[in-house]
């Protein structure tokens, strides 16, 4: 799909596809007739005036605009940024709006690293999640985009740029497919990227995103492609054009500058020297920081294989300095971060490279990561009522990505890939009840490898905790049809213990969350890991009392 520049200020975008029609002729030969199947769209309109300098409508308060990303005319995928064959055809996906967070009392898209480096950036966020079916027949996909608007160094006009990270699994027995792309606004023939009056409650009435990128100096880098890369396989490329049209915004929820802590879990799929290895479980701690002034987020996930020797530390986003399109905070329930631009991740003690924002991403080796809250695209077919429908002090969500380890020569010798794994974080209780028994109830959610089949599963969770002697009767029930239980022992606001049942053994680690005066420790959450004969599972749990 290619833009054709016109002097009128509009752009024509089109893609042609052909289908052969083979018919016998009168002499017994074959006549081949090519039927042209053409789809396309034209966009254009009133460009936002370059001197609009529009501000947010409430002084001292950021503004939230929301848009719907329409289908690409050729790909016809209901899910933004991906093809039908890599998750776009999953029934009933949860697709968030395209969120645009404009800074308080500052011109929209004013940031430029040379001419206006101290301006607060305008951030963008979009997530899609699809889970269909259970067990080995399950299909799943997660796609996350973060980005921002700025003043282009090429044209001096406001433009947008983003980064897309995602993963797709056609079923439990095929390798996951990594998805990666840029997401830049498409300029018209006169270099205009955004359309509208630049005034009022809807200053921007529309724009179009394609797979191209801007570099660290916010110069346009054309001719980029989106990639879909099967685990241990050969990547293929594609392109997209997604028109963005305005939709009604419900506004912000609470917005807090804070650091929360918690847990993560999941399954990793290693590829060593080009050969897929045995999946392994991973579990560990999370630290998530949000900044309501810069509208950015950062996170650290540090953990290990509870049944083996692998270790990893995944770094996401940033709350200070430039995020390079890799961190967006909307509010306390909607945020996401991709691989950190300035803090290095690690695998098995090896420090991994950082991205170079001034070089095309396709030529670099660095982690491709994403973490996002469940509240950004809240529907999950495995958890119709959520992980913990009554919890106020916990956020949870999903993470995905690929951690590439190079050798000194710059060749990738190991990849550690996450498909869709969960995390949880919150405000740890500063004190606990001195006596009494609390019954915490909620759900568990995690990743499974069962006799070679990989999928996501959910189940129930309870912890009947005696605050007097700091012990709890812990149960995860009907998780992937299996129930495990055990006694957890408390230490401060946390606890841990061994689990067993249904032919599995493992462990759970958790903490209490919430600091309501007179009623502390109202919630609990943590992670778990299980193993058995040809079986692995790792995930999170949460409950309210």
C-alpha cells in the first residue's frame, strides 16, 4: 500500500490484488483470466493550521482524545496493525480506542529535540487482545502500540510516531509469531499529517497511520515494513494504512504519580543457536512507576525459572527524559510501556543492547517488549469478571516480547520469547490486622505448557489467612482443570508456601495490598508456578476479602 502524493493536499492510498480464473478453451487448453480485486481509500481534508497552537480545554489539566482505528482497506483486519492471518480474525477481540494524551497548558505536539526540547510530549496508546477457545485449540493475540505527537524536523508541522509490539499464536501446537512495526502518521501531498480546525473540544478530526517511522531527531524514515516472525522461523513483511476517526471520550480516571510493586509470571520459549529449546517457567517481582506530569510509565520485571537456572530482567519504558515512543500513561488503569530506551534488560546475567533511536530498528539487536494494563482493553474471555472484580489497590495486565542475546561479534545466539504472560502490582499494605481470619477470594490466570501444547488458562483462588499466627490455607482451584493447595507462611506484608495437587507441585508468593484506615490488607495478589509430568504453568492470582 503506497501513498501517491497530489498537489491538492489529499493522498490516494491503494492496493491491488489479483485472482487467476482458469477455464478450458475449445481446443482443450486453458485460458487464464485475471480478475482484478481492488480496494483503496482516499483521505484528505482541512489541515490543522500550523499556527493553531491549541491548548487543552482545562488549564492545568491534560486532555484525553480518543479515536477509532478503522480497518486497512486491503488487509481487512478488524484488529489494528496486524493481518487477518496473525490474529485479525480472532472472534470478539477486545480493541481499545487509540488514546491521545495532550499535556496540560501546552501546545499540542510542540516537542522537538532541537527547537523545543523542554516541551511535554503528547502520548498515544492502543491495545488489542484476543483469546478464543481453551487448551491446545486456543488462539490468542496481544498487540500494543505506544507513541506520541511532536513537531517534525522535516516539515515543521505536527506529526505522530509510534512503535507496535505483539504476539500471535494460531493454536497451542504452533510457534508464537512475533509482531513488530512502526506506526507513523501519513503526510498528504503538502506534508500535512493531522486534519481539523485545531480549536474547540475536537481540534483534530482525523489522521492516518502506516508502518513507517521517525528517527530520534524526528525526521521521517520512509520505506519501513511491519514484520511477523514465527519463533525460530523466517520473518515476512507487510504494510498497513489505518484511518483514525474521533469517538466519544469518557475522560480520565484517577491519575497518580507513584511506584507500585508486585509479581509476574509466565512461560518463556528459548531459541538457542537458531534451534527452539524447551519452554521454561518464569516468576519474579515487578516494580511499576507512573508519572502523571510527563504521562509516562516505567517498569522492571526481575525473575527466574523456579524449576531451573535461567534468569531474566525485563526493563520497560521510562518516567524521565524522552521515551522515544515507548511509554504512555493515560491514568491509573490505562498505561503501557515497551522496551526501555535507556535501561538495559538482562538474560542469564548478560546485559542486552539498548535501541539506537537514530538507526532503523530492522538493523539493530535489542529487546522488543511490551507491558500493558488489563484496563486498557478490559475484555478477557477466560476472566469474564476480571481477575479480581472488587480490588481497588491492584492493577494487573499482560506482557510480551523477545529478549535477544548477541555474542561479541553482534550475532544473536539466544532468544527468549514471551507470548502472553501476566503481571500484577499495587500498593503494599503498611500494616496488617493483629488478629482475626480473612478469607480472600478471586481468580488466577497464567500460561501453560501441557504435553507440548501452549495456551492460557484461568481458575479460582482463595486464601484463608490467620493474621494472628501468619499462616494461610491457600488454594488455586480448577485452573486448567487442576486444583492445588498448601499452607503459606507470612513474613511482614508478604507470604509464600509450597503447593501440590492434581499430580503437580510448585509454589506461591504473595503480598497484602491496601491501607484503608481501620481495615488494612483488604486485598492480596501474587504469582504461582507449577510443574508435573510434561506440564508447566506460571501466572498470577488476586483476591478481595
